[in-house]
């Protein structure tokens, strides 16, 4: 026991967790704390998300996604400040056994022992069962008229529990447990924490007016004219092509996970691309995707929704998005190509700018068919190097051997009609079936669109909406092999959360294996992802 101190009050705590068993590997992913004075007055409160390197369990309950945790501290980063919030206070929780087990398990991982246990804490669930005949926090709140509009968030539940505790303090002030608990809390000693503290990060919905910035804002601006690529600058053409290849891979599902945004920013920095240059690439990429969606002369509701979604992700100006959706490309009778009409309001760039040249889509007017509903109109992958002939894609529909999309080889770029081409150094083939792109083969060249084949290995990670057994039954019924671990021989990882920090997801990123979610996979299967 330490030096006698004046009792401070109660620290009401709630953890959101990945599961119910900390000894089995479940982790705390959010903590909320509310201080309550001995007289029942609510005082300070705090909350933070906690980053863990594993899947997040039942996300439909706690509504925390892996992307939310990317900037959050791990438990070591909050250990010292959390100790300060608890030192000298009675530990209180609704089901204190559950929350104290997670508290102690997290500190034990760092080599510390806390003084919190069954004898030093107060459980409002036990009090509720004894004095109200109720157990669940929701039932107790309804009985006492406590509003918990943010249930299953750590701070929301901690605040509701604090109000419940305050009701007990006022309603049963002579209960024999109050005074001994306060005296004991003042005497207990907490360990000295050596880990370096990290700023606490609340969940996005609790952060006051904290808008998410476009990921391009993380890049440095260039000098005047830095957004221009000269046709003879092969290094810049290659840099743009490499960036587009990654963009193709990231946007297979018309979304950008936080890991994918980070990868794009890191790649742009490594390639020496400025914010302006990336924006020009994004603009032509978006225009190309719009031409692909219009290739059959009509735009479905799903295609319009997806184009607007991709446009917003790529920081495309709203008026450019509206024009791409409202105006189909025209067909050049002389060349058989599609090109987007330029309105007077359309932005115009210098002829040496990477986005200055007029778009064309090398598909003939009668080629191809409309993408199936729910498919991605922007899927694609890098094809062969500029100085090599294009290798036909045996997996995509024949379009009279005419390339649609505006990305063509460097040899074409230096031809007489170069002013009609958007040149990025390497050709890019767009697909109309949502399938992840992989540079690891499946056909022997980088230009072949990734497909799953019977016998391919896939890995499942995370708690999905459909049961694990149901997914295994579906995938094995299609001839795929559901593999327990991620190796270089695995073709695809299906995750409950594409930003998951699970061991499987981290290993997949290390190996360059695509990660998709179950909703996307379900659509892709219906649209013919798997071949014999």
C-alpha cells in the first residue's frame, strides 16, 4: 500500500474489443473513460481508438473499421495516459469482470500488472441486478430514462454507465460498498509506465468537424509547369505508367482503402511525381474510365454511381464528373475510335501537358457489350513494355483486335497522330469484369488480366457477414482451394475489411496479393471471375 491520499472518485470505463476472450488473442480496440465525483457529478471524459494488428471481429456491432485505426495509437502509446486516468479512482464498468480482464491483458502484454481486480472495482451490472432486477445496459438505461444514442461505442457506453452510476449514488447513498471502494482506490499503487505516449485519436464520428483530406494533399506541389510531361522524357512517361498501373490495381472495386491511398502516395513520392502531375494523371484516367463506361452508347445507374465514386476519390472537379456522365464520347467515322467531346467549359492544357491531348478510345462503335450490372468499369492492368508488341489478352472478349481506352505504346506516341493520344508510356487494357489485377502472372505476361482458375488458392480473413463455412462451401464448390495461410502461391485474399491489419492481410500486402471484400467477390463470381 502507498501513502494515504484523498479519494478522487470513480473512473467509469468501457472497452470495445475484437471478441470476448483476451486470453485467446482478442484485443481492445477502443476505450472510453468518464470521471464521476464521489457525489455523483460527471466530470472529465476521454476516448481513443487503439490500433491492433489483427482482424477486428464483429464490426457490425462496434462499427470500427481498420481504416479508422491507421492513425490511432497502439496500447503501448496510451498506457501511460490511461494509467493517469485510472490512478486513484475506483474502476467501474458495466460487467467489470469483462472490462478489467481486457485492461489487465493489455497491460500484461507490456509487462505491467495493474491493481484492478474483482475486489477493487465496482460493477454496475451487479448493482443493477441487485437493485433493479435488470442486467443489460440498454434495459437499465430505459428503466432510468437514460438516453444512449451512441451505444456500442466505448465513450457512449461509458457515459451511459456513468449516468447509471450517478443514479445509484443518489438513489442508494448508504450502500455499504461506496466508502471502502473509494478509500482503497486512493491507496492502490499503479506501475510506472516507460512507453512513450501517443496522442489519443477518437473515432471519426466523434471528432468535431474533422473532414478527411484528399490523399493527394499529402504530396508536395511542384514548380510552375511541373504538371507537364514532355513526350521525349521517357523517365517521366515510365513514372506515370507505373503510377497508373498501381492505380488500376487499387481501383478494381471502385474504392480506395487507406492502405491503397498510402501506397499511391508512397509510390508517387518514390517516382518523383508532384501533386499536380498526379492530378493530371487522375483526370485522364477518369476520362478514360468514362469512355469505357459509354462504349456501348449508354450509361447504367451502376456505372454512373461508380464513376461519381471514383471521380470523388481521385479529386476530379465536379463539373468534369458531370460532363463525363452527361455527354457520351463521339465516334470518329474515319478512325473508328471513340473520343470525348470537349465543351467550351472543359479545362484545356498545353500540348506538352500529360493531360493536354485529346482522348481517344480505340474501340470500334460496334465492339463489346455493356458491362454487367455491378461490375467495375475501371478495372485494368499494365500491359507490356513500350518497346514490345502487345500480347493479346486471351481472357477478354474479342473487340476486333482494336484497343479501347486511350493508353497506347510509346511507339504510337511518337507517330504522326500523337496529338490525338494520351501517352503514359505503357498501354493499359481496361476490362469490363471486376477482377483484381496481378503482376504475378496467370498467363505469363503482365498484360493478361487476372483470373481465378479451378485449383487456385484463396484465403479468408476476418469475421464476415456470411459465415466462414458458407464461404468455404461456395468457393470450394467453384473448384477453388480455401487455404489456411497466405503464401506466394495464394491468388486472392478475401477480407471482412480490406484495410485489415490481420497477419494474413499484412502478408498479402507484402506479397502483392490482391485483397477484396466479400461483397465485391460475390459480384465478381456472378460476373464470371472464375474460369476452368
